[in-house]
């Protein structure tokens, strides 16, 4: 009997520790920090269609917020969100678009009475183009393979530089060529338009638009 109680306690402890291993500790500004400096923690709670669900708690286990994320690491808020007062009443709720508040957010005071709404415009952020992303776009086989492909199509590319935006689906847009005569530039643009799709750049595990500059030596 004692062995059974001990085994049950051990399994329960491992389960609790396993749950804690999925936590992300947050500062009082909801930014990642260490456990010792944390005011809150965030943890996954499942899926809702293609989105990930997460909840934020105070270190005293009081629910602070819950909502949807675009990534399993819960780094990019995307979808409906609610924030709560300490007594559990809704403090505010609205939509996130790729980590940024969007549209109309409803706000409430401690007694549940509606406050003035806040409106956020996320439209400029939808098409934001990065020059550097944590995970940069890549051509199948790497940059050397891309340069080899272009040389096979255009023959002479020495001195030219290709600029283009790799879209979220890996397609290329806004293709330009520097340091090349008109005919060569047109051939490079045509070759890039026909090239295999890139692996899209990513930020926090989510595809983003990235501008690339590739010297064709």
C-alpha cells in the first residue's frame, strides 16, 4: 500500500513538472524573463482549428489572459484574446493580427462597466517587409545553387546584383537588377520569375516577407 501511494505521488509530481516545462515566464510587461523575475507565466492549453490556445497566469495562479496564437511556442498572438481583472471579470477583449492588436478592442472597468473602446490599425503590419529575419529565405539547394541556375539561364551575370522580395509563400516579387545592361537585367528578371519557389523567411516560426540582395558574382 505504501509503495502504491509513493508511486502515485511520484507520477503526479512528474506530470506537474512536465506541465511546468511548457511554461514561458513573463515580466510585469508580459515580456519573456527568468522564473525568478517573473510576474506571470504562459502555457499552451490545446488547439482551436489551426490556431494554438494559450493562457497567461500570475505567479499566484490567477488567470490574466487567454487567447489564440499562430505558433506552438505561443510567441505570436493571432486571433481573439481576452484579458482579465484580478477578480476574473473581463478587462478587455479583441483581435490580434500576427502579434499586434487590430480593430476594435472592448474595455471594461473593475465593475464590468464598458469603457471607451480602443481602435488599432494593423493593416500596415500585414505587408511589412523585413530586410533581416531570424530565419532568412533560402533557395532550394542554397545560394550557390541559385547563382548556378541564373548563370545557366543568362550565361553572363558577373557584376550584377539581384534585389527581390520573397513573399510568405516563397514566391518572388518586386524583382530588380543592378549593375547590368538592360538585356542582361531582363534575362535575370525572367529567370527569377521562372525559378523554383524559395523557402519563405520566418519570424517566431511564422512566414514573413523578406527583401533579399544577392550579388551574382
